[in-house]
C-alpha cells in the first residue's frame, strides 16, 4: 500500500517516515533509483530549506548539494533554478557565499540550459550580497574567465554586469578596471563560443560602465567584436550599438566610434549580419543621436539595405521605413525613399511586399509617423497601396495589411477616390473571408469620411455592400458589421435624424430578411446589431420602440439560442426605456413569456437553461 521510498510529493507515507527530519527525507528521496522521485525532491528544494530553517540549510543542505553537483543534467537544472530563489527569502545576502560556490560549479558544466539557469540565479543573488563579499565575486569571475574548459568562460560573460554594479566607484576603481580588462580578454578568446558570449552580453555590461570608460575601453571591445571572423559574433554585437550610443549621448563621439561599425555591418558579407542591423536600424539610429551629416550617412546605409540582394534583409528594412522617416524627416522620404517604393511593391518575394504594405500604412498614421503631410501621403503613398490592392495576383496578406489600417486614414479617406473604388470592388469578388472582414471594418470609416448621404446613395453604395456583408456565411465578417453599426449611426446623427435614417435604411431592409431567414445565426446577428443601436439614454424614442419590438418578438423564436440572445440584449436596454414603454409593451410581453416557460426547470440536457436564466435576470430587472 505504500511506495517503496519516502516521497516529498506523496502525503501518504509509511509510518516509519514520520520520524524522519526534512533533511533525512530529502536524502532518502535523492538516493532512490527512481528518476521521477529524485527530480521531484529537487523541485522542492526551497520547500525543504524552509522546513529546515536557515541554520540547518546552511549547515546540512547546502554541503549535501555541493557533493551532488555531478548529477544528471535535469537534476542540476532544477538545483540551479531553486538555489536562485533562496535569497533573500530564506538565506540573507550576507550568508549566501556558499550558494555562490555551488552555482559557480554549475556555471561550468557542459549542458547549456544548466549554465544559463546558474547564471540567472547568480544574477538574482549578487544584488543581495553585502559589499564585503565583493572581493570573492571578483575572484569567482577570475576563475571562470581563466577556466581551462570554454564553458566557464562563456558563463562568465553573463555575470559581468551584476558583479561590476556591486563595486563602489570611489573605493574599487582598481577592481572595476580589472573587470573591464577581463571582459576584453573574453572578447579576444580563441574560442568562438566565448566571443559569442561576450558579444551577446555586451549591451548589459556596457550599460553599467561609466561614460568616461566607454571610449577608451568599451568602444575598443565593440570595434574588435564587430570585426570578428565569425559572422555570428558580428551579428550579436550589432545590438550593442544601441547601448554605446545611448551612454555616449554625443553625436560626434557616436560618429567617431559607433557609426563606422554600423556602416560596415550594413555592407557585411554575411546576410545575417545585414539582417540584424536592418531589423534594429531605427533603435540604433535613435541611440546615435543623429543630426547633421550623420543623418544623411545613416539614411544612405538604410537605402542600401532596402535594395539588398537578400529578401530577408530587404523585408526587415522595408518594415522600418515609417520609423526611419520619423527620424530623418519628410524631405528624406520624398527624395530618397519614394523612388524605391515602386520596385519594392513589385518585389518577387511576398514577405518583402507584406512588410512594405504595413510600413506604408504606418507612414499614414500620425501615431507611428508624424513627419509626413497629408498631401505627401496622397501624392506618393496612395498610388503604391492602390496598385497593391488592384493587383489580382497580389497576396491576401498584403491586402489585409492595407485594409486593416485604412480606418486611421479617415481624415483624408474622402480624397482617396481610387482607393474607395477598389475597396468597394474587393468585397464582391474576394474569396478570402479575412479581406471581407477588413472591408466590413473599414466601411464605418468611409461613412465618416464621405458623409452619410454619399455613403448610402447609389445602387452600389457602401451601405448596400455593408448590408450584404451582414449576411455573410462567416461569423467574423458578420460580427465586423455589427461592431460598426454604432459608428454609422453616429455619423447619421451628425448630419440628419439618425434614428429615422437607421429605421428607414437599415431596420426596414433587415426586417424581411430576418423574418424569412432559415439560418438561426443570421437572426442572432440581426438581434445583436439592433441592440448596438441603443447604448445610452439619448437613443430616440421611436428607434428604441423599434428595437424593443424586434427583441420582444424574438423571445418566441423556435431556436433556444436566438431566444437567449434576445433576452440578453434586452436586459440592458430596459434601463433606457421610460415607464410608458415598459408598462405597455415590455412587461406584458415578459409576463406572457414567463407564464409559458417553467423557470424552475434546471436540466443540464435542456437547451433552454440559458434562456430561463437570462429570463429570470430580465424579470428581476423589471421588478427592480
């Protein structure tokens, strides 16, 4: 009846184990041959420590763990993770040196995930250590940097920032100087993995080094790594440009120390390096405090990335057009970027065109790019996005990117006649429901831009398109139409009697469709739509009466789901109705429905349960 070994996880243990201490129980479970029990014990390491207390943990548990640092990788991973959680909740920073020694051992093992967990735990513990323990930290870094096996040297790169931050500048300048020299040693290591570690952790270390040492020490390391023979090292160090630029905070110094490396990265022989710099170009440009001729040089490098031979690089650069435009300004966009847009819009690789379409729409959004005037958008961006939308061979993803962002162009959408024509045609022949959904979401913005008369005039008006999409077979398209009805109603109210317009052009048209529908989801869509028209006390009385009439009639629908939706939509609307409407129409109808429905029945197999529950809620609102 009992497991063969005591278990920290299993609460039903043999009576013999009740006399065992937490440490003995932990030792018993760790010594079993069952891997799952051993792993379970290690996962509860902090819990064991809390049960033992600080003194016994430091005196028994930690020495025991030090003897088991040669266990399998899964056990060592959990050990490294659990040790990082013990400080300061269980063990104060002043007494955490024994944990540091174990984590130092784990930082030198062969398995990468174990080393990463050990470094993360060290970085969690080091800030809690006292200043008296700083020398031991420096000694630990030295041991790792000079380790014979490369794993220790790789791991050491990840703790430099934490260790460096522990030293007080006035008293430990010599130690800080030694740490910077040690990092330079790692950057010159003969093993590529070590240099990659130095490059990947460069930003975090550079961010804690004082500004006066950036040009003399960190920039030297940065330049050296940026010229490394391994493209993976050069790829990682590109991100470090941001850290140095922000700390230098001086255009001339950035131009002298950082820009040459960025320029070389833009022309690197490895496409991965060029891709890395293209992907991070806006943040790099901002960190370099670009001004004057440095802006022109940065733009020149960016244009080279836009015309790169590799599609991944062109796509990454194209995706940043709006951000670079916001940095460099309108003149740069018109003179340098616009001539390249036509070629990029016809790029043979779809991913490039997709990135371009999103970037161009970002250029039209003042929240993303505030430097372009509306006239520039109409003259230079409109023709490009129009061509993409009109191209029948263009991918749906590109068109969706454009259509989703069109609502942000409400201010000038009325002037984009060609775009409006293309959008009206897309809804009729596109098989992809996502495009029809985007058109449905865009139509309310067209109503706002065109005005309600132009919106609803003509046989092929956007109102008729919207009414057609409202009956689409895909629920997301119908829901998109429902979400836009309130905005269309607001536009109608701004120029005419909104209630009368909606009643005439929407409710009257939908009534025969609703009554003749055999598809219950269509009826649910119509109910939700009419409910969206009544969201405040300002709803016109005539419109409110029309909506209530529709919802009350739906309470007798043969489909339980429709009845439930009708009751759900009616509940909040009751609060906007006056006593006359409630007493003459709503209350009698609800009483009639309640009398015909047994509200006390509660059967899980009965589909009317939700309707009964909502009906009781509606009835309680009326009684209140």
